[in-house]
């Protein structure tokens, strides 16, 4: 360029730049973004499948045994999902409760002074009973579960005898 100016040319010829280079870079960037977007969607799908498959690793299962003399064979199994804050209780051979009483499930969490209420249920026959439950307060680390016999409708703090207990 400097030699052309020194020779007295009025028009300076600059080297021609390739016009297609910016378009090629833009196309490569668009393809890369599309690939990464598709890959992240695929990874989310794989994570969801792995979480569903690994259901048992995030639930807590506890066995509750009888603590009363009139029903020594009564027992229960609790399946607790801390993430969803829900559980299911399967009770067997638990005696009927009277009309003025209800069974109440409790969750023991060290963060609380008293066990957390998980709800009440009624046993009308001496068979197997499945009871879904949800605590009244968030439970992060359930160290144990208990079932007590309380007055009709339940209580906020356990008053009656503990019927089943377990970790």
C-alpha cells in the first residue's frame, strides 16, 4: 500500500477481503448453539430417567413394632419420601380403635422439640390398612416413626400411649 502511494497512484488498491468469512463464522456459531441446546435437552432427559430409576435410594423405609400387650403381633412399615414430603404407612394386625379415639402417626425430626404430626387414621377391622400421610411441618431428617392412640381428630402433641414405634 505504501509503495502504491509513493508511486503517485491516486487510487490505492487494498487487498480484497473474503466476504464469506463472517457468514461462515456465524453459521458455525449457530450450528454449535443448536448442538449444545440439543445435548442439554438430552442430558435433562437422562437425569430424569436416572432419578426415577433410583427411587429407592431417596426413600426411607422403617419397620414399626408393637409396644402394647393386647396386640403383640401388630406391626407397620413406613415408606417415607423426604423430597416429596409424603409417605405411606402399611399397618397389619392393629386392633380396632373405638369411635372416640383415632390412631395418629408421628415423625421424629431432631430439629423439633416434639414429634411432627403426620395425620390420623381409623382402623375399623383387624386387617391390613394402607394410609398415605403428609406431615404438618417440613421434616428434613426423620430419625423415627411412631403411632399413638389419641382422642378423636388427633392432637398437636402426643398425649396417648405409643402403640407402634420404629426407626
